[in-house]
């Protein structure tokens, strides 16, 4: 192989970077509140097993950068991933959960916060949405966080631990879908990976995988019907 061709192939490899958006594992939340950005919500025992499973999945991969939302559940999910790779977990505020007016409350049809007329004002515009951080704002900060991780891991792979709604929103934007959606249909289960492949600065493909799928309770999988009395994945 000529020196020119070898150099060209080497440069081509350097231009390919993969950034994995990892949703955190299950959270200890016995009262079923929408915990949002509230501090003090940690992974459950099952959530820690999910994080360990993802760490096993990534062992030996060419990952050079691990970063997480500052919330405890995200940092705890990133810790075993970073440890198996000999890295530290950085923190990026842009990966945080979406702001929500119902934070700290139970939320559902026929129960919780929706029973109180004073909260109905937050439901006037599902397209923005009126109850929390606008979808467009989530896209802006998540795209910036992805770009920063890409730059930190040029030619390699990066892992960014975040939360269900921001991950699904930025994926919808990249795949050119409308941002407003039915939350029950998000393809972003606990400890799942939404992976963005960059060629240079351009995203050329999006992939999805579930390394810990067998550990996820059936009612929390994408598209599953709600189960009365089952643990809720609020504020995910």
C-alpha cells in the first residue's frame, strides 16, 4: 500500500467518532414522584446492576471520554463505565434532565397533580411543552453536549449519561421527526444506548441498543402498557 493511501485511511479513521447517549439505570423512587432535577435520587440495587451490565458491554471498547449529567443517578450510572475503562467521570450541566413544573409531585391521569385545577394551566400547549423546558431548548443544549463529547474523543468513542426525555428529543431532532410525541412510545429504555456516529463534525448515523434489556421490568420497556401499582419511571 502506498504511503499516500495509508495516510488517507488513517485520516479517515480519525474523522469517525461515536458518541453514545446512555440513559441512567433504575432509580430508587418508592413514592412514584416525578423527581426531575431534585437532588437525592440514587440508583436502586437493580439500577446499579444495569450500570454494571453497561460497563461490561463497553469493556475493551475504544472509549476515551465519559461524561454525565450532574444528577446523582447519572453520575452513578457513569461510574462503573468509567472505572472499567480506567477513566474519570466528567460532568456536563447540559446533559441534565428537562425542567418540569410537576417536579416533586405524583403525576398521572385521575390521580396526583392532575386532580388539582391549579395545575391545569401547565397543560395548555403540548407542542412546546407548556409544563416544562421547551423541546427546542433541550435540542440546543444536548447538541452542544454531544459536540463537546465528540471533540473530546475525536477518532474514538465517548459516553454521555443523560435522561430519557432529553435523549429522545435530540434523537428526534437528528432523525427529523417532530419533537412533540407520546411519552409511552419513546425508544429509550433504562440503561439504553442511543449512539451517534460522526464523520468529522457531521452526524452520519444513529443507532440504538439495550445492553441491560433483560434487567428492565417489562412495564418500563418502550411501548409497554402502564401497570397499576407498579414502580414508575418518572423523571427519568
